[in-house]
C-alpha cells in the first residue's frame, strides 16, 4: 500500500467569532503514526475534518501527497474512524464492509474480500449479524474492517475507542497496531489519553487549549510492543503530561 | 388540524386515541398475545352488554339509540351491501393514501436535494393543509362528479402533509458521524440519500403512516358524504336522511373494522421493514 504524507501549513480556523485553530504547521511522513493530544474543545476534531476536507479552513492549507484533500477523497485514500462506529443498522456487518467498496467505486482498484477483513478483526462469526446486536467493541471492529475495505493510504481516527471500556480499548488498540504494521498507512490518531498516545504512536503532538495551536512534539523512539511500566515509557509520559499541563494551566 | 372542521378533528382525535391505545396494547402482547386479545374482546363484549341493557331498561326507541342487537341484525341482513360499500371506501382511501404518500415523499425528496425550494414548497403545502377539507370536498364533487376521483383527491390532501413532514425529518436525521464517514469516501448526494437518508427515514415514514392510514378512511368517508354513488359515507348519509339509526351504526361498525384493519396492516408492514429496531 502506498501511504501518503500529510502536510498542514499555517492552518487557522474560526467558527464565527470562535477561534478554533491557530497557525497549525504539521508534517506527517508516509507510514508514520502520529497522535494528536489536547484537552476537550481544543480543535482536534476540527483539524481532522479539515485534513479530510470535510470542512474548509479559514486560512492556510492541507495537502495529502501535494494534493488537496478532495483529490485523496475522490481516490478513496482516506480511512475515517470516529468515536461512534457509525455503521448502518439495516445492513449486516458484511454488508457494511461491502458498502465501503460500493460507494464511489474505483475502477481497477484491488478490493480486499470483506470476509478476510472480518477475519482480520476477529468478526468472522458475526459477518451476518446486524450492528445493533453487537457490543460497542465489536461495532468498532466492524468499523475498522470497513476502514480497511477501501485499501486506504491515510487513517484519520478521532478517538475511535474512547467510548469503550479500558480493557477492550487496550486490546483493540493492540490489534489496530498490528494491522497498521502490516499495511503501514499514515495515521493521525486523535486522543485525549496521553498513555494511549505514547503506547501507539511514533510521535505525539500536543495542542494548546482553544485556540488550538501546537504546544510541542514528543518523539517516541521506543520499540513496539511497548512496555508501559518501563522507565523510558514513564519518562515520556511525564514529559508529555508536563507539556499538556503547562498549556492548560497557562491557557 | 386547527382550522379544519371541528367534527373531523374530533373524529380523528378519537381514532388517534383509539389507535394509540391499541398500540400500547401491542407492547403488552409480548407477555401473552392471547390474554390481551381476550381482554380486548372481553372489553368490547362488556361495552355491548352494558349498552344493550341500558337501551332495554330505558326503553329507548331504535331511531334514537339502537341496541347492539338491532345494529347487528341490520348489519348481518345487509352484510353484502355493507361489505361492498366498505370495499369501495377502502379502495378510495388506499388510492388516496398512496397518492398522498407519493406526493409527500416526492416533495420531501425535492427539498432534501434542493434546499432552496423549502420555503416555497412548505408555504404551499401549509396553505393546502390549512384549507378546511370540508370546504374542498363539495367543490371537488361538483367538478369531478360522484365517482371515486374527488374521494381520492380529498384523501390525498388529508394525508400528504404528515408524510411530507415526517419524511423530511427522517431524511435529515442521519447521524452526523455516518454522514462524515460517507463524505470521507466522497459519496455523492445520491449515494448518501440511497444508502443513509432513505433507509434511515423509514421509522419516521411508518410513524406518519400509522397516523395517516386511519385518517385516509376519514377523508374518503367525508368526501362520500358530499355526494357519492357508493361507499360507506353514502350508506351513512342515506341512513342519516332516513333516520335509520341501526343502519347508521352498522356503517360505523364496518368503518371501524376497516380502519382497524388498515392500521394493523401498517403495523405489520412496519415490523417487516424495520427489522433492525
């Protein structure tokens, strides 16, 4: 899979008189896993929508492999996951995955078999189940399979596991990481959970409270799988927490 | 509703109460269909017994208030005629319901795709909906005669508005997260409509149909009162002008039966189409 690079340059956004984002500059390498951390309401989700081109920024720009987001959307290179699984309740799990392939079909694209994707996320036995009969964790697994169905090059993930219980959340993150290592898409992972950010990503970007601006970045050079009890992990966690705290208190 | 003939409002209110009561009953059904059915039948029998006794004890003449036995005697002796009349009214009501639903849906789709049409379409729809149906019905009868056409149109006029409003609400009720996901795939407005808006609006549509189904029969009967060559409305009108109370009550009984059947059919369809709920 050819993953894309994401370049965000001098990006500012306002909703009426509310200043949501302030001069964001961010470059994410192809295949890099970057977490965006910030307190609630700091514009994380807005930034993700701007990167996907679901909204247009008041100032500045976003490029995916040098192209505007609309081009990446048209080529179905963006995999989108949010806190709600947003499955269609009248379609079975398999039909939900298939839908990702039927919408905006790409001629000549190699489309993975939905059943194999469901196997990959551990939902083989539930291919014919309807989403509302599944647990929250299983619904997010289905959403993940659906994200994989389009053979995406970029994953934009807005706290996809935030509504799940701690253990399910950890397990799913682990599995997601394995799948990421297999396909190597470029990932922008939004979370307010520092621990999760450090466990998953190559780099953690901390946003200030509103208006969201980049407060700092922390590289995570630890090998995966990561031991969250190790001294190095704990040191990074402290460093990130200090950065976030300073901004919140300062703000 | 407010500007319509108060009598119709009352009738539709009564039927709405009646039907909401029966839908509340359907929730109880889960515990034991038989028990609920029996208690429903028991209640009905009870009402008839009290009614019969009261009429007999007070010696009320049948031209004022007929006893149930008198009504049923009339009903069974004129069964074929009444069923035929019921069939005619049912067909008119269903045709009007289909037309009204189609128009309501078409307008809702139109507004969903071209939002700039909303104000114009809604003003017109509200104007049509606010004109008392009791005033339109005679005009249509004079223009179109005693056949089914004015009945179908009156019924359609009575039914399109709730469908329009509910369909529009349904089309717009798509979950924001789902909409984001579809847009992230560059789904066209048509794809979004077919995959998300239309199936997602089905619960809203059925809610509208539950209201509009019994309303359709009222529309057809009211139009028949204005002049018809057949139908339950005509049967009622004839009974009324002849002060034949058992005949009038018999027609009402048949109408209630047909109306309940229409409502139950809609409920049955709803269960089939909203399987995921």
